[in-house]
């Protein structure tokens, strides 16, 4: 990238500009607990998307919504048949932070603005997208925005679902001014690459004192709900040897699962995040127990091997305790590699411009995993303070925010101008 020298560009205002725009976007959906609650098709979400559209148009981007509410801003190129896409999602979890998703949108807009002001018309279209939804925090459906862009979302998947207050998905969408895409039309054929910038949502970069990461893969995930049925009985009159204690069996399983994961080691991670017990009374032997398991790894075969061993061990423990155990695997998402050529291009750009970076995988899911099977895709991370995410305490230093924008500028220049 010899003809693009990032260190020769004036980025003195970039940290303050990026942090300031994140504060501004965070005002849409700012809640009473100090966080951001900006759920799909809510009033706050609608206001945020329209405000972003006005900002895009203010410096000459051609801005538009698609049928479902994804917002696009395009810097048109000499060849309008090819498009380089960047962006992320604008929805949040309930009482979330200002950075998750939002940073990728803000960074993309600022990067395109800098490129337009410095280099003018690109060879290919460079486009920013503020995606409608990723989190699944209002309705039991995730990646609605990106799945519509690549053409994998189906209307029947959402026609019968509602939010926690009973509002149907379809009604919320229509009230926000949007509707279903025309599924008879194929996905866009102009997209030549997608680059997503995101806060890490972990502590690797902060711990290793790196300002940027080039992401080379997104972990696969398997999620389970385990239900154990024993026998509720009197806590004082039932001898220990006669009990079918569901909670005891569950705790035995949980202990074994976590130990098994520790023995395998990184990059496998396993989490038991939810536990319920019934009847949950101090003087009753628990008759039922429920817990969840989340298993993640960068390699599909490793996930399969671990979860098969985990399942076999749970069944053994179930027999030892004389209880019935139902194991429901309700998510099975394969690991998603990023495009080797795009990763190498971004890594080369970071190296040539002296950015303090590393190459790593993502332990969380992102829109990029939806794009990657259809479009050459890669990601950039910036540090998250203490790894905190989905929380009002989310924070990234302005200087690190700026480094991520610089890396994105270099990537978009390489992909869009050359």
C-alpha cells in the first residue's frame, strides 16, 4: 500500500471525533439505568437510523433503506457494479453499552468520509451499512439485518413470533415503516468484500497491550438445555442413600463439564450460564433441575469431539444418580473462517503503517459470520476495557477507537481504490 501513507494523513481530531459520535448515537435509546436500550423497530431504533441517514447525506453519500430497515450510505465509484461494504448493527441489548455494534457503524461512516475528502471518487463503490438487527434482544431471532442482505432470511421464520410484551414481529416492523423483502429476487451480486469493525468484547487486546486485531475466524458454538428429573421429597425424612436429588446430579454434571473443558484448554471455552431448581425450597429435596451449556471452539471437529464426550459423561452421571436427563442441543453453529486474502490484505496494511496489532479469532458471534459464506469477509477489533460488554460500563479508549478507524481506512482504500 505504498501510495497510501496513513501516518501522513491528519488524524489529530479522530479520537475525539469518533468518541463524540458514539456519545451522540448513544443518546438514541439512552435509558434510566445509564445504558442504551435500542431494540429492533422501536422508536429509539427508528430515530437512530434516520439520524444516521441524515449524517451520511450531509457529506455527500447516497443514503437509502432497504425493505427491512437496513440503512446504506454509498460513496459511488467509477465502476458501480462492484461494492466494498463495511458496517455493523445499530440495535442493542436491553441496558447495553454505547460501543457494541455502534462502533462499527460510526467507524465506517468516518472512514468513508476521510477517504472521500482525501481521495475523492473510488474505483468501486464503498458502502456503509447500519444493519437493522443482530442481537436477538427483542424478538427470538438474531441476524435479521445481515440475513436479509445475503438472502438467507425467510419471512415464515418471523411471521409468528412476538416480543416479551406480546407485540408481533410483523406489526412492529410495519409500524416502523418497513416490510418484507421480495424473496423472489436473489441476493446482491455487487458485493465484493465485507469488513466489519467491532469492539473485542473480551480482554485479549487490553492484556497484550494491542490497539487493533485482525480477526481470522469466528468460533463455532453449540448450546444446550439440560433438564434433570429426579424425585422431590422431604429433606428430613429421606435418607441420603434413598434420594433422587436432581440438583445433586446437576451439580455433579456441571463440575465434570467444566473440568473437562479446562483439561482440553484454549481455545475451547465452556460456560454453564443458567441454573434453575424445582421446587427451590429449603426443606425439600429438589425434584427437577435445569441448566444451560455454551461450548465454543474455532475448530468444528474439536467441538464435536468435546460435546460427544460431555454428553456421554452426563448420561453416565445420570445413571449413577438414578435420575432421568434430557439433553437438548438447540444451537449448532459451525466455526466461520474469514477470507484469507482479505485478512492478509488488512494485516499487510497494518504492518506497513506501523499499527500495533495482532491476529486472533473472535469468541463471539457477529454479522460477519453471516456474510462470510457469501462474500469475502474479515473483521477488525479494538480493545474493550476489562473485556466488559453488553453493559453500560462498555468502554474503549478514544485513541484505540481511532486506531481501528485508521486500519479500516487502509483496508477500504486497498479494496475500493486499487
